[in-house]
C-alpha cells in the first residue's frame, strides 16, 4: 500500500443507537481483489490485525462531519464511523472515497 498511514478509531453503531469503539488503528485505501474494488482498510495499532475492510461503494452515502469524522452505513442497521486523529488524514481518505 502506497498510502500514508493515518491513525483512526473505528466505531460501529449498536442496537441502542450508541457508538461502540472497535479499536484504534491505521487506515489506508487500496484495491482488494476479494472485494473487487477500492476499499478502506484499518489495521489495529496493537497487533496489525484487520479491524475494518470495507469496499468503497459509489452508492453509499458517506458523510464527513466535524473535519475528522467519516460516517456511513454498510448495510441496513450497520453504521460505521472512522474518527481521525488529524484533519489531514480525514481529508486524504475523503478524497479517496470521492474518486
């Protein structure tokens, strides 16, 4: 992956409409053969395990909020958020999503 790594927290929305922290890691974007498309990948800071692998879908309504947050729904009742440590990282990934 040629993208600069960016520090993020991954959140999922639970059935009580509260955000659950799924871990901290580094986000990148790249082509994932298995998903047949450009995808967002988050690897855990602690052990390098995959916290998130999400294909960037042009039909998905991604939202950028408060300069450091990207929120979207993967499926019905499955909402995700990436909270960036730095605005620059958020802007960079937002550009990848918008391509």
